[in-house]
C-alpha cells in the first residue's frame, strides 16, 4: 500500500491521480475529510481506504506491515495564520511522529517542505543542508517547515529512504478549495473572467519595475512527476528544492493567462498592502543542481505552456485532475 497524507488537498490529490495513471490503486488516503469542496478533488480517484488524520498514526501502528511507501503532504499551509501553536501541532509535531514511525517500521518516506523556509532569500535559494540551520523564514508557516527540516537532519534514526522537497510557487488543477491561498494563476484567471483586467502589486523596491517581481512558478504536474520518480528511485536521500530553476515575472504570468483565455492583456498596478509590504519577496528562484544530480532529468513545463494547459483544460471547463 502507498500512503498519501493531505490526499484531498491540492498537491496530494494530484499525486493520487498520477499514481492511478501509473497503475497504482492500492492507496490509503489520509486527511481531514470534512470539507465538501476539498473532497471534490477525490472524485474519480481509485484507492483502498480513507483514514482520518487524527487516527492515522494508530492505524499505521496496526497496518504498517502492509505499507510500501509514505508520502507526507498533509500540512497547514496558510501563510497568513499567525498562531504558532497550530503549526506546532499540525506541521511540526505530527511530522515528527510520522517520521519516527517510518523509521521504526522501516518505511520509505517523502515529505513536503517549502520555499517559505528561505524567508527573504538573503542566503539565496540553495538546498545545501549546511545552510538550513541559518535560514530565517518570515512567518510561522515557514518556521514550522524549517524547524522540521532542521530536526530531520539531526536524527540518528531515519527511514531507510527519505526525501524532503521545498516546493516553490506551485499552481495547477485541484486548488479550487484554497481560497486566498490559491495560486496567482488561479486568482488571475478569476479576476480576468470577472473584470477583463488584472491588478498586480506595484513595486516598492528600487531594483524592480512594476510587475517585474519574480517567482519560481512550477506546475503541479511537474511536482508530482518528481515525487513519483523518487518513489521509484530510492538512491538519493536528502532535502531538495522543487521549482523550475527559472524565475519569471508576474507580468509574464498575467500575459500568459490573458493569452490562454483568448483575451487582450489589460494589466494595472496597485500598492502592495502595508501589512505585508515589509515581508514581500521580490525574487525567488530554486537552485536545482541537486535534483538533477540525483538523476531527475525530465524537462519542466514552460510557464506559458503550463498556464495554457491549466486554463484551457481545467479552469475554463471547471474540471479536476
């Protein structure tokens, strides 16, 4: 059996679909299944069991001999949530318990970290283990992910294979339930659909023109391709960046969305809200050498190609992956 925590969520449900497409159906889905909108991500998926996250660790104790692999993608991902106790419970401590169980039961484990661990990027975006203890995230979400990365590297007892992935700006189908935390592509599509125009944050940094703030945007189909690869190739444990290695501007993203919708670009600029202005990232770009050295050599979607696929095959028809 393959375990997927966070299975009803954005990346988790896309991973389940990837597994199904590759012929894997003996899957156990773990999540809080009380959100009916989020649960729509599971329609047409094939799996064996659904297990509530609150009882999963007990379930694993009783069924670990039947488990072959664990994908731990479940987490509280709201970057605007400021209550550290929530992240301590759902991200840090839960992950520690699952890691310890996988080490005890000799189960391979992949888990989700985040590019939010890099904070303002003053040390760059290098996934060198030696830098992890020096990183300074900007919010409790990023802190929870970095604390777990640091804890992992200190452990003597480890799963026989493990890998953590620092997801950069992931976008794509099955993020309908995420509200404010959905990707910029999703919000851009809806803004254009409603008003025919798009508002981007004005630059408040002398080195960047309006709309030329850059992010490493990665399509969710690329993310699950990497996760699937590491399930099959358990040779390189460690913490890896998972972006494209190619930062693109918000203007690029907006124009590609207009084009995918068959509309003329109409972009305007508004001030970045003062409450996030001092924590706003003007540039992120994953250093991808380690992932390539681990043997993953498939090309990533170009931004325009990914947005066209997302908009035309999912957002316009309102379908799921």
